């Protein structure tokens, strides 16, 4: 078989799409043809392979390229000053009354040009790429007007032209109320009737998200957004059950959502509904840590019902200014008591599932894009165990 490149002398964690486990191969070979995996498996079982380039991995580990399946990379400004004020004793309400909180990020995002939004997001993206990320989801949600939301999504799309990375964009117009519109029903009218159709016509979004919470939008308002997305043929995701149980997990499942994210207050019924619908539970330990939360997501219920679990950074200026997916692996294990297998699958195979892209990325299955992370580690557990240490040897996207 003639291929473009071969990696030999490697240990593989193949994360097969349709089997549990890491899919460990001790003496492995990966071959790429036209950007896709032609073979990944034991050297002893490999077909006769010929390539103009062969790379000796010298026993290094190869995993699928990592996937950050929940980020808010595109935004203006930061909230470091508010963080400092909170440390000094100011409450969130105090900060909000002074014009801070999400309103300050909306103001900064609206004031930035698309080029400035892209440049700011690139700095955050580069930190993720340096740790082996090859696919990233980017949400809007800090514009809260058609013009600013569209600009944010265009800035997210532009990232793919600037770096060798795959970007999935998500429209999150139903993130919060904009400062100029205090009526939630009127704003949801605008999201469903004006913003979402325009975004869909322009091809700017791969999915639609909403924040279903007491401080954001009700289940009924969220359902209206989902109905509008369904009418336009766009899959949905949901910020669900983060601060209270409004039945967000079950609501997401009812609409066949790709994922429900956060989920600290999700219940047994929500976990069962998600499992039945194939909705992935995306856990965000960075936000849990940064907000000093104490309510753990119901991991045991997810395990009992077979709900798939993914992990992500939730990179955002207010509750998770985090650009290290490797640190998220450790947080998932130490804070949420996930296993090494659950953590690694959570940033590869299950993260791909949460984006509706399983089969394309997230595994070393033949036919998937050849997105690889090559690591200087002795065993996969090191990727979860270490903190503040980056053992990435090489990052490969689509065979390059």
C-alpha cells in the first residue's frame, strides 16, 4: 500500500469509536493517505506499507489529536480587575451594579473589530494548540446583537485560516440579556426570529447553544430557541443545570442535543434521558474550580446509565479563564474523580461525539482525519497525572 507518511515504533491509544477502552497497541504503526488514517494498529498486522517519509517514534505514545469541545475563545477584554475585586471581598452583585460582569465583556466585544477579536482568540487558541489540540469548538454569546454575534462567529471561522486547526462554531445568542433589552421574551423573539435565521443563512454556525438557568433563560424560552434551530436544520447544545436543576439535562435530551454541559445539578432522570438520547455530558472542571463550586456533577449516575462523558476548558473571561486542556484532564480526575480512561476519552472520542464529529476526529480509526498528538510519556496516565507539564513531542493535523 502506497501512503504519504508512516509513523513506526510507536505505542498507540487508538480510542476506537465503537468499542470502550483506550485501544492500547504496544508496538504500533500509523499510516496516512490524503490526510486520513489508512492504517493504525499493531506493526505485526500492518499491510505492506510504502511511503516517501517514515518517522521513527522511538517508543513515544500517539493519541488522537485532542479536542476542546466547549470554549468561548472569541471575546473582547478580560475580567482580571473583577477577579481582583472579588478577592478583596466584592460580591458578584456589587460588580454587576458597577457595570461589570457579562455586561463589561459585551461592551468590550462590541467595541472590538473582527480583526481584533480574531487576534485575541488566536492568543488563547495558540495555548491550546501547544498542548496537542487539533479541533476546537468556539461559541459566540458576548455580542448579543445580530451584528456583534455575526462578527464573533466570523472571527471564530477566521481562526481556521490562520492556524492548522479544525474549528466548530456555535451560535450562543441566548447566553444572557443584552444591556439594552431587559425583557427576556422580547429578546428570545429576536434570537429566534431574526438572529438565528440570519446566522444560518450566512453559514456561520455548526450548532446552536443556550444558557438555561435562573440567571439566564427558562426551559420554555430555551425550547423556543431549540425549535427555531430544528426548523433551520441545526443541531443543539445546552448550558444545563450548572447552578440549579431546571431539568436542563432532560430538556437537552428531548431535543436530541449533541451535548449538555456543566451539569452540576443534573439528576438521575436527566442522566438517564441523556443516555437514551445519545446526548454527551460535557463536564467543565475549570469553571467548577474558578467559581469555588461545591456541588459535584452526578458522575456515578452517568456511569450507571451509560451517559457519555467529555471534558473541556470552557475558556471564557468570567468563570474559566483557562487555556490548558491538559490541566483539565487533571482537574477531571482530582475534582470529579474520573478515571484515566474517562479523562482521555473525554478529550478525544467523547469530545468528538459532543461535536457530532465522531468518525472524522477523536479516534485513530481508519478513515478518520489523521490528527495526532505524539507524547514523550511512559504511560497515558501521565497526561492526567501531571500538572503544569507539557510532554507534547509533535502535533499532527490531517497528516502534516
